[in-house]
C-alpha cells in the first residue's frame, strides 16, 4: 500500500507540472495570437476606472493568467503608458478574470474531459505543422495539456481514496473548523505554497483535489483559496523588484488589494461562506456532498473577487495615496545617469511587451541624440573658452552614453529574439535593431561636429560671416529633420508619412552641394585659408551624413 501511495504521489506531482505547463503554453499562445491587440487595449486606457477594471477582466480571461496581466500592467506603468490609478483598476479586473480558471478546474472534476483531450492533440499537431496556424495549434495543445492534467488529478484523487484512510481523516478532523486560528493557519499555508510554486492554478488544483475526496472541510479549503489570492501577488512583486518606483507601486497595490479583501472577508467569514454555499445548494453541516465542493470553491473565488472589486473600485484614489505613502519618493530621484527608463529586463514576460518597451526606449534614444545636436548648435555659437570646454565635455559624455544605450537596447532585443516570435514581432525587432544603430551613428556625427569645432577653437580661427550663416542655416535644416524623426518614432505611423523626411533631406543635400562648391571657390580665391575651408567642408559633410542617418531611421520605422 505504501508503494502505491508513492506512485500516486508522483502521478499527482506530474499532473501538477503538466497543468502549469499547459496553462503557460495556452497563455503564451493566446498572447502571441492577440498580443498586439492586447498591447493597444492596455496602452490606450483612459482615466475611467470602470473601463480599466473591465479591460483587466477581459485581458485576463483572454490570456488565462492574472499574473501575466498584472506583470503586463506593471510593465506599462514602468514604461509610462499607464498611470498608477489606471493600473490599480486594471489589476482589480485581472482578479475577476482569473476566476474563469477556477471554473475550468471545477469542470475538470465534474465532467469527463478525456473525450476532448485526444482530438485536441490531433487537431493541434496538424495546425502546428501548418505554419500559418501554429499559434492556434499551440493553444489547442495547451488546452489539451490542461484538461489532461485535470483528468489525471481526478483519477489520482479516486486512487488515493483518502475518504477511507482513517489516518488522513483523523488528521483533518483534528482541526477545529470553527476556530479563526485554524482558518488563519490554512490561509498562511495557501499563501506560502502559492509563493513557492508561483502558480495559483496549481494550488487551486491541489485544494480542489483534497476537497473532492471529502477529507478537507469546505471552510479549510476556502481558507487555502484566500491564501492563494495573496500568494499570487508574489509574481508581480518579484518582477518589480528591480524596476522603477512606479512599477513597484503598482505591484504593491496588487498586494494591498488582495490583503484588504482577505481582511474584510475574515471579519464575516462564516456568514459569507455559508451564503456562497447556499448559492450552489451545498450544506456545510451535512456530509456526503464532496462532489459539489469543486463548484463551491469556484463560486467562492468568484464571489470573493467580484465583491472585493465592487467594494474597492470606488477607492482607487485613496489606494494610490496609500501606496505612495508606503513607497515615497519620485522617479527622478532614483534614476541613475545611464539607467534605461523603459526597459526593465526582469519584467519581460512576452515578446509583445518587450517590443513595446524597446520602442519606448528607442524613442527616448532619439530624443537624446536630438538634444545632443542642440548642444552642438550651442557649442558653435559659444565664444567663451571655459564655457566652450564645458559644453564640449558634455557632448563627449553624451556620445559615450549613446554607445552604451545602443548596446543595452540591442542586447535586450537579442534576448527577446531568442523566444518563439510571431512574424510581425520578428519584423519589428529587425526594424528596431536598425533604428538604434542609425541613432548611434547620428550621435557619432554630433560628436564629429563638436570635434571639428574644437579643432577650430584650438587653432584660434573663426568662420567668416557667410560661413557662419550657412552653417546655422544647415543646422536649422538638420534640427528640423531630427524633430520630424522624433515625431515619427513617438507617434502612430498612420499619423505621419515619410515624405516630409524626404523633403527635408533633399533640401539638406541640395544645400550641401552648393556649399561645397562655394567653399572650393572661396579657397581658390583666397577669401579664407585652406585649413578653415577644410573645417567648413568637414562640418557640411558631417551634417549631410547626419541627414542620411535620419532618413535611414525613418525608413526603418516605416519598414522600408
């Protein structure tokens, strides 16, 4: 008999592993199928807290993972796409959406899913081999693994036959279900186990397994479910540890939301549980109703999260103030000089989120190189030697930062590209790799311009009035080109076209040709010496190259 328990125990552990894998596979397939749509839904959130809550519910039902939705939301807060108050309402909705998982599991214990599993595997493998529908095939495989694990757990529960094991029955009977200490102890157990396994679905499956055998009383099973609600917040909080302040605040809000819900339910624990039991026709005082317990647990999970959200949705501003009080400070205080603002490597859960973060960081990179060109314009007009030297050193420093920024973004995109990606996501990554390379070239051009100006300053020579006016006009065109580039990178493509970039570039090229000819003529006529003409020519050529790099960035953004 002892040997059988070991085999059944391994079967249970294997089924739980299969369940976690199936949930992950299903969630990732759904996110790949609708990732860009989910990204736009979340990123275009309004200040309407009810809409935010409904969005969180919808996205979690779609991807079948409240952890994925919460981490996604924390990522958006980190990227500045959602405010903290918007994130709190989305997280509330995610808690409602996750109740669908509990209902699927209760179904697995009430209905024989064997007839569904094997056809799903067959259709899934056919779709996977048809490249166009491979994500649909992955989804079917994930669903099949999930259902198969539930079938295995249900079978293991029957094999264990714990209801006739006197030692197990006596063990659970020794707990006083009418004592709050017992309820708190099981709540803590549920929290700890969920934190350890990082899967509330797996702990819910264990709870349903124990309750369905009839050995775990309903009050203790519900205490475990309440603990799971707290434990599931660990995923987002762990992911946010190395992220920005706003991301940590969003993760903390998730924890406070669930902890507060557990606290008020504990105050009315027994009446609330009895009410839920009455909704499904279960009487806690009677025995022999174990087959109803999976439905009771799913119903409690739903009632708990819906009631908690309905109560707290009106107090989002107050929750935001509490979170800011617990985690004081501002984002600017904690940012180091080089820290990437939007990319948080430990928050990457799906390629869709990674692409969005990289796009935001690339746009910020573009702003930095435009600012660097502004420093070059300041340097050109600077007459004071001390101020000139200080500005020149700043440009040198910015050029060094741009090199590091290119490497960090590129390394991040390389990590993302190791994942299984949709064709659309692969294309976006290729475009961004090209964008950051060209942006770094613009930074190099800015540095080369500053070096030429430094050479002029060291030589003691000054440009003529005509040369000065020509360079200022050329710089004005380059600044226009950089401004247009930043607009293209920051906003939606449909709001712009590449024609404006081409128009500015054509003006830069035409002016470069004219200035080179005029410069050669002026040197030949000895209006200024050869060395000054060379420095002028270098300035013009470098700005021509800068214009070319800007066009390359725009072409990469438009996929040309």
